[in-house]
C-alpha cells in the first residue's frame, strides 16, 4: 500500500524548518508565506505497519514563525495513553544533504516526559524546526487506540496545535530473531504472557506443560529443518522422542510470506490482527518439513487460545533463527 501523507503544508514547512535558521531572515513557505506561528505533523511510521507493544511510532513535527514576529520557545506532545520508557523528542532538527543523508542540527534541550506529556525547550535562536517524536507503545495501550496533540509556543506568546490519530494498537506480541538449536534449545511455547514465543531447552522440556512445537533437524533430505507435534508420524523424526507434555498444535506451511517486521526485507507485507482472526486452519497438518530461509508456518495451539506466525530468518547446520508474531484469540 502507498503511504498517504499530507504533503501540501508539511513539505512547505519542512523546507523552511529542516535547517535551523537564525532569526534575521524571514521564513518563506513554498506555498504561502508564514504570517503567524504555524505547525504541521505527519506519522513517519508506515501506515500499514501494525503498531505493536514495545515498538515505536515515529512522527515528524514541523513548526515555523516569521522572524520579525519572534522565535520558537517550546514544543510539547500529549498522548491519550502515556508512552513506555524511551518515549521522547529528538533534540535535533534535520536537513537532507546533496547525497540524500539526513544531517542533524541541535536545536533543543533533551526532552522531558512526565506521564502522557513530552516536552522540549528550544536552545537555539531559531524560527523554524522539524522535530522527530518517538512514542514507545506501552502495555496499557494493547488492543486500544491512541491519539496525540502536538503544540508549540513562540517568544511572542503565540501558540499552535496539531492533532493526529486515533491509531489502533495491535493485540499481537512479537519476538525478533530467536535461535533454535537441534536437540538443545528446540521446544517452542506460545503460552507465556508477554512473549510471542518462549524456547525451552531439552533439559527444561521434561517439566514443561505448555510446549506447542518441537524443532528438529534431520539428515533426511525430505525432512531437513522441521517442526513437529506429537501427532506427526514417528518415521519423520527417527530417534527423536518428543516430550510427554507436548500438545498437538495445527500447522500450515507457507513460503514467501515475508512480513516486513519479522524479515527485515524491504517490502510492504505485514501480518496484522485481522490476518490471525481470519486464518483458515482447516487443512492444517501436524508437521512442517523443509523449513528453509523465507519459509514460514502458521500455528494454532491445541487449546485454541493462541495463533502465531513463525518466520524463518535463516538456517545453518542443526540451527534455525526465527521471528514470531503471536495473537491471543
């Protein structure tokens, strides 16, 4: 999907605001001249990207005032749900050099966050700036919506505000790049609170009661790197005894479903909450064989409480690196 940004005002403000400029020059916009304190804001995070607890939502907040009227004094954003640790304003404004690289220019003090409010004070004598704001999604926002009110004050007492949202926050959990090792760290559970996947070692598996999948590497060419449940035919994993407390999850093997958040590949594919709710497991199996790089497996736990998508980032001898999204039904 193509990003839809409100370029008409923002590009004009960004052109004036991208570089910190001394106040002996009156700011001109590409569209219309700034006659008072003005502001605009966009969400830089891709609009199709699910907003997941623990991840960031990034915004660009642009502000400008004519030099003859004053300079920028302070800026603030208030979220409807307080962000987690790491929520902040970047104290730099940015401009793009001839090579396309973003160049930071310090214009503010370090930001201060108190509850839902994050604020900065301008330390540079500037009439224009574009600040980046990073909102770290908290557990309190899971499955809810969050909105933002940006505001700026200038030295002449003027204020301006800009509101964005609401944005849906996913119910999913996500774990990026967890290593599995054949015969060692090879037992997967999707039942742990706050974890997309928990990996048990072979030693831990004997006392675990919530194992949903086993990772096995086999020298059999038709098996290779594979996932199994106890219902899988024993001749597919000769010499491997699965834990007695392991459940019979449902598996659907897929290829080339490269969720951008899991794969680090530059594509626009995302698995979201709706995908989990609508996934059809009627043709599911008890195993997934030949799981190479860029393969994946949809999983539904035996008790029906969780669904997950397991993406294979890479494989090596006796090893696999996976990334996981998990959804609680």
